[in-house]
């Protein structure tokens, strides 16, 4: 019963943070990322575990600045903090979370760790792609052979041409779609870029795939997402359009057109 109550409590907090992140940042995935980066490190410190290996790397996906380049470990800046006043959650400063009925206990799983706490520990946080080539297609074939991994039962995933990556939850599709709105770079661009670098497809093939699938709206779980955000479709669309950069998007005859794209250069 205690576990059930705790799960229900944090489910409500996660939902609230997702709503704030979508409205303020057009980043519905932020609470997921916070939990992914912060919570395992916190548990490792509490249980005196000295090694964490993450299977993903921002550098392999073409973003992340200089934090990961030529490094076998995650930069501490990704999961540590010096002062709580510098922290934001869903675009809300730490000290204003109480205005949204979120207290210190509620936000604990989403808190990074103190910088001095990390540097005084023996914990190493490594990233697997530094040692092993990050190739989702090879990983897929390995998983099929050695595990019970199942691909997207509907075939390819919305917004791209692959069917085996980033199938964690219903909000993944919206996460990639919001990328596309804010940057002009969608899920197909990411998948194709990785496969070009791994010499699986040519750049010409990648361009064709990006033109066909990038920016496809994730319809499959749209109603579920609106329910989770406690939002009407009109408000959802208003928020989406508010985050379209003017140098990337122009509306003509009631339709939004992408002005800049990787494949146009």
C-alpha cells in the first residue's frame, strides 16, 4: 500500500512537471530526462555504487555542445548544481515551485546532486558509445537475436522510417515533434544522420527519407497526450505555434512552411 501511494504521488508530480515543461518550454520530455540523469546518480551515491554506464550519448546525436566531445564520461554540469537558485523545473525557478503546489519532497527525484558532493565521491559516470560504436540498427539486430525485444507493432515510428528506437513511452513522438518545431530538425533527421555516419545509407537516401518523414505529426497517442496535459486541442496548437522561430517558419494560406532545413543546404 505504501509503495502504491508513493507511486501515485510521484505520478501526479511527473504529470504536473510535464504540463509546465510543455507550456513554458515546449519540452514535454524534460521531467523524463531529469529522472534519467539525476535519480540513478543519487541512488548510486546512497548505495555506494561507484560506476554508472549510460548507453546513450548526446554527442552521437549531433548536439550537446562541447560537454561530451572526445570524453568517456558525462560532464558533471549535466547532473550537478552549485546553488538551488540556479535551478529551473519546467521553466519555473526552484523557489517558485511552491506556487504550483510542489514541495521539496515532491521534487526530490528530479533534483540534480550538489557539485561538491559528486567531486568528493568515487563515482564514475561513463557513456558506452565512447567504447562501442553507437549504431541503433546493429543494436536492434543484436537485441532480436539475444533478447525478447519487440519492435513497434505498427511498423515504422511516426516522424521517421525506423521501428526499433526510442519506444519508451507514449510521449516520445511528441518529444521529437517539438524538436522539429523549435529547430527544424526532426526524428528522421536524427536517425538518418546516424545511419549516414555509420555508412548504412548514403546522404542522398537520407535526404529523401527526411523529406518524406521529418516533422510528421504524432497522431497515435495524441488524445492520450491531450488528456495527460489536461489541455484542449486549441490550446495545444497555440502553444506549438508560439514556439515556431520566425527565421524557420512562415505561415502562408493558413499553412506553416519550413524555411530552413538541413537538406536544403
